[in-house]
C-alpha cells in the first residue's frame, strides 16, 4: 500500500464547502482511479490533514486521466476554498493494523 499525506489550510468560513468538495472528489478518485480512499482530519479551525491510500505507487503515479468532467467542479471548489494545499509525504506502508470499516 502507498499513502500520500496532505496539509490543508482553508479560508475562513469555507469549511463546509471544502469538505463537500473533498468528499465528492475523493469518491470519484476511488471509483475511477483505483484509490483505496482517503481520510480527512481537522487539526483546528482552518487546518486539516488528510491522507489518501493507494494499492501501490504505480497506481497513484498513473492516476488522473480517468476522472469524469464532474471532478473539475470539485477541484475548482477546493482551490477556491483553500489558502494552502500541499503534499507533506509520500510513503510505502510497512504494516497496516487499522480495522477496515465502511463509511459515507
């Protein structure tokens, strides 16, 4: 498994719009690009951390070309609601002891 960690700073009063766009884009990436999903964590009012899981580095590196046009709406909304969106790390998973769970 391969994981990408993100640091995100959103603009004031943009939390709901950002989260909805993040959810929409994440679901499309999962459906069309082969990701294993993503988790979003709130650090404080405007600061979030997220990580996306992929089966392997190759799947991550080759993702992006299969998304429907709808993905652009979510990307544009995320860009409009964020002050900063940066990749912190890209890592191979050595051991995974998280319990598997289905959510939204």
